[in-house]
C-alpha cells in the first residue's frame, strides 16, 4: 500500500500509528483492571477516562485532517483503522473498509499479496518497510509512497502494523520533467557542438564536458583543467584581451564573452568563442562562472570566404566582356591568396589559350600552348577532372627533370591547377602559382575550385546574354526536352488545358480537346477511384496533390506510368478556383523499382544461401531460441535445444573463453563486440569449428540500462579453419626449406673455398719461379680465374653471414677518406682495365665514423666494381664523399647503362640482376648489391639507388651516421691505450685441408 513518510520522523509515525492502533483495539483492552484497581478512587478513574477521550479526540482530529493516509492492520491482514482521507480514497465507506482484507477492499491480487507479505515481514523482522506503488482509487490512477512499521505491545511482541501513505504523482511528474529538461539541454549542446564548463574562482579548477577538451585537441577528458591551462593554449597575441575581459566580468558581475585563437594539442590553430556567466554564493560574492565554448574556425573561414565571394561577385557583375571577366577574377583571387600568378585558360583545338593573366613579381605567360605541354601525368589528371596540388613542382621526385626545369623557368614552385570539365569535356581551367614552396590548405584549394567554377559561370553568363533574350522559345524547348508537361484547370472541372506533353502522356494527339471525362477514360480502371479521392481530398484539405497512376492507349493498350504533382488556388472567400500542375513519365522509374524489389528478394535468398543460423537469449530466464540451421550447425540435430544443452556442446577447452567473451559483451559499461571462433562437439563426437557473432540489446530508456536480449548468428567455419591449418603447415615447411637453403649456401661456400687457398699459394710459387712463355700465360689465366672465383666465394660467405646474423664487425674510429682510398686501391686495376675515367670529390676535413674498415671498403669497392662492370668502355665514374647533417654520404655515380625505374626498388634483392646478358660476360651472381645493403644496414646506415632510366647512368648513395666529436675522442683514447710495441711471433697454421696448410712451405 502506498505512502509518503518524509515530513515525519520514523519515531513520530510509529507513535501515531500505535496510538491509532490502540484506539482501534477492543475497548475493554484499555480498561482492563490492574492490581491497584480497588485502591483507585472513582474520581481518578473518571478523570483518567476523560483525559483518554480528549487525547483520542486530538489524535483523531489530526489523523483525519492530514492529506496523508494513516492506517493500522491487524496481524490477520485486516484493517483495524483508516483515517477519513483513506476511507474516501477507497470509496467503500467505513463499513466497507474496517475489518476487511486488501482483496475485499478491491486491491488487485498481486497488490494484495505484496502487502500481505510485507505485513508478515514487518512482524518477523520488527523493521519498517518502505515502497512505491501505483493504485487506482476514487482519485484515479496515482503513484504513492508508503511505510509499514511494527506496533509493539506491553509484552514486547508485535501486536499490529501501522503505516502512512502519501500521493507522490505530481512529484514524480516533476522529476521526470527535470530529467527530460536536462536531456534536452544535453542534446541541444551536442547538436550545436558546444562544450560546457564550470570554473571555480577559489582554485581555478574547471569541470567541463568532453566536447570542451575535444575543442582543445584532446580525445579524452584531461585529469585536471584550470584557467591557467586554458591561457597556455591561447595564442600570445590574444591573451591580454582574454584576461582583461575575464577580470572585468569578475569585477562587475557581467557576462564574459570572448573570441580568440588557440593552439590545439596537435599544433593546429583554431578560432573559439566562449561565453560565461558569474554565479554568486550566499554572501553575494562571485564564486563560480558557468559557460559554454564553441569552435568557430569554420564560421570564421566561411565569413572570410563569403566576403571574398561577395567581392568577386561585385567585381564581375557589371562586366560584359569575357576576357575582362577572366582577368578580373584572376586578379581578385591572386590578391586574396597573395599569389604571384593566376591564370584562367580555355581549351581550344587541343591548345590551352591564356588571353590575360594576373601577375605579381613574375612575367606574364599569356599566349597559346599545346595541351600536351602540361606533361603526361598532369594532362591525364586534368582531363579526368582532378585538381592538381603541388607544394613544390621543381623538386617533385616523380616529375621528370625536363618538367621540373620547365616549371623553374617560369618561376613556379607551389601551384594548384583546377580543371573545368563540362559535359565530359575539358573546357577550361584556373591555375594559381607562387614562386616559393607552399603547403596548400584544404580551405585554399576549395576556394580556388569554387572561384574557377564561378568564373566559368560568369564567362558563360556574359556569352549567353544574347541567347537568353530568346526566352520564350528556349523555355518551350526546355519544357519539351525535360519531359515535364503542364496542365491547368478552372474549377469546377470541365474543359482542361493540357500542353502537348501532357496529352502525349495520356496517348492523345496534340489537337485533342480534353475534358475531365477524357482524363478518367484514359486512366487505368484500377486507378480511377483512388485518383478521384486524392483530388477531392487535396482540394478539400488544402494539401499538396502528388500521385502516380497508369494511362492506357485506347488502341494498343500500351501503359504509361505518370506522376502528377499539383496544387489548388483559392479565391478570397476561400473557395477553390483553379487546379494546376505538371505530369512526368515515370515508367522507367517504375521499372527500376520493380527491379529493385526483385533484387531485394534475391538478397534475402543470398542470406539464406550463406547458411547463417540465428539465436536469441532472454537474459531474465536464460531461454535460448534458435532456428533449425543453428541447431544443425551447433548440435548436429534439428531438435530443440535449451541454453544449457547449447553451452554443453561447446568444446571444454573453449568454454572459459566463450563465457568471458559473453560476459564482456553484455556488461553495461564499455561492452566489447562479441565475435568468437570456437569448437562444438556434436552428439556423435564430431568436432566442428563455428564463428558466432552477436550483440547485447539494452533498455536505453531506463536509467539502469537493463539487458533485454542477447542475439546473433552462427556459421560453420570448419573448412576454413582446416585450410588455415594447412596453410600454416606450408609456411612452416617453407621456412624450414629456406633455413636449409641458407645452410647449404654456407656449406657450399666453405667447400668451394677449401681448394682455392692451395691453388692461390701454388700460383704464387709458380710466379716466383723462372718465367717462361706458355707457363706464364697459363699462370696469369689461372690466377685471374682463381681471383674471380675467390671473390664470388667470399661474397657468398659474406651474404651467408649477413642473412644468418653471424657477421662480426670489428669497429674502430675511421676517417671515411681512408675507406675510400682503400676501396680505390682495390678497384683501380678493374677500372683501368675497362678504360674508365674516375673522379674523386672529397672534403679536406676528415669525416669520422665508427665502423669496420674492411667491410666499409668492401661496400665502396663493390659499388665501384658495379659501376665499372655496367658502364661501357671509356665511361666516367664519380666517387663523392660529403656530409648531410648527422649523416655522411658516399656517392658512386656513372654514365653507364642505367637502371629501369621498375627495378629501383628491387635492385638490392638477393640474386637480382639488371641485364642477364651482361652478367654472363662479366661474371657475378647478383648478390653484390644485396651484400652492400646488408653491410651498410649493419653499420646503422642506408643505401639508395637512383637512375633516370635505361641509358642514363646510375647513382648509389650510402648514408652512414657521423661520429660526434665527444664519441670520437673517447674512441681515440681507447685506441691509444690499446697500442703495444711490436714483437716477433711464430705462426701456427691449422686447416682441415692438408694442401692448404702445406702450401706456404
């Protein structure tokens, strides 16, 4: 039963209820004689009785005058007492309430049973019970708050249960309105993209919404935000105005409104608007400031853009010469953007024509030029209608050098080119150019594009003025070509005025006389009554008239779908006087709609073909509802299965993971998507892989966000999982084969090298012998071939060590000049033999690095050998050493056969070869550049190949980190301490090849 107990304390209500209950108990219970009854004087008894009656009257008056309901229930659940307000609300009178149970008074069964349980609970626990419940009485359906409290007798036992009830319907409605108002405020702020903030003036701490911090470039709320932190984001030029306005607001209590620029967390600059209102405390002092914030950057840009467009329109409006229109538009845009040149050009006969251009500090390029002079890439983009945006055309890596030089010749670096493609044709364009590099903003590009469009429109407007004077003829042509027919009709309906197109829609000749009967005669019989009602309703209700209907050819029976749109005009007295409108042939649209319906049906069939099983779980009862396909996939049966059976079908090794995924998906805060793959076991022991995807649905209207359902789909992915496992097995197999290949190469290299040492030593011994004719030639030939074989084997060994990460670098402090000298000494014979000229370009100051002298010299010599090999005889090689910041650069350039662009990214790959035919004549395995890349990267550097294409030579640039002066001094000290005096040593040779060990003699 309902009640409100807030105006009274629990003890007050308890006492009042006990008094009321004592009054409701049988009269003799309060006058039972005590042990001292005989000694009590009759006068005292009379006075006590009078006092008791007086108190009863007082309590009765109080209880009946309160708007709250007061009552006492016996332990048998029957009403012992109810005040007048409650008797009136029940509407059953005193006799129909006192001594009755809840059911007998008229409570609904669930309501009566609830209060019966509560009375028993109060009796058992001796504790009050509070609640809220709706009840329908003489006042209608209302919401009530109530409290039940125990009434303790003289013997300490609960004798009855008392309570009070209060009508809280209006309060509930008020609370709901307040919640609705806050929700509406939050929605309005979100819709307007406004941030909200509240600043405490005592500690300058700010409470704010997420949108506030997002405006300052933060994805989430910062832990702390202060007024001082806000000022740090304000640009220095705006801070004084911001702080001055803020302090004036605090001093005067007036509103604080400011627009300023801030630097966001990502470095971007934005314009913001803030407004705050001061709030005073109980003593009248300014204590807080409440406000809102908005990002007005787009508005500011839009205002500037709109001002530019107004200026442009004002400038172009009075002009009547197309050339002048182009020139003035270019000038206004160039001055606005601070450009050096603005060109509006037109395409005429495969040429682009510039009649006048705007220039500032550069020469004019007015004239006629072939469209092909744009260059193939730019020309293709313009023909496709794409805007070209370049920060610096003179350094763009993808642009040929000829085009870069052409741009430089006309003082163009940054530029934006906007093509105007009309009717599928490239007809004109606008170009904005500057002499320096410029990173164009999206706003600037959009402004240029819009200006190009408006200029084109202005030019076309001027050119079309003469033609536009023939308005009547052109209007008729447009109406005919648009397919829209016009009809007019004076009311009431009689003769209708239709143009030729409307008559054609109704299969009538142009000279036909049309009446309202003609209209209905030509309409499909199934549509007539519907259209008649639509016309009457539109005229009577003053609503728009828009309907689709079919017309039928009187002879062929051909059907045309027509859309009619009309309106009614009314006289001054409100009577309808005219019904006018248009018609349009929508037969094609109707055919498309029919096709779409067929497509939708096919989509539904496709979903069925995907073999997805559906499931739904009711969280309140854990009831699982599934379709037949789900049961076949999940359990291998068509029989119904419950939640427990379905969960038991999950493989035991996957159950914990699935349970955790479900728990994460149904949690109220930050739920995760539910998409899991796991195994299920059918009754026959078959194990299948399934993919389940689902979503938790919650009651968003309820503050508790109660979980309503959890539903989704399941599919059988066993075949896919099997394929994935097979693929993983193949990957492991390939990795093992690759490892064995590396081991084979290493073994092969060692086995090839073993016989080479004795051969070389033997050749050395032969050379020390007396020279003689054929022997000397043979020895020289053998020595060359052995040297080549040694080089190939050494490269193989080095590549094997690099790929297996077993190469040990012997680092020391080196001057790169010494490395280049060593490499040149090694390669000089090969270069001289090829008849090449080599140029060295090295700085006087040494460039220090920390590296392995032998390996770095090997890198440079490999690159020099590569240039010598791929440069035709008598070519030129340039070896350059330089420094770029913290990196040293070594460049080996030649004028040889060059490298195709397609191979620049793969030339360092293992076994990659540019020209197989050349390789066969010069030797090589295609591993030299791969070795170079590996050695350079082991030194913390990088290597890059460059070439303008075949026949244009190539360049290889090695970058190595430069050793700082401090690090170089430490390394030198270490080297100095490591120097020891030389001493004679004996050499022990150990080799598993006996010939190699004995060869030195």
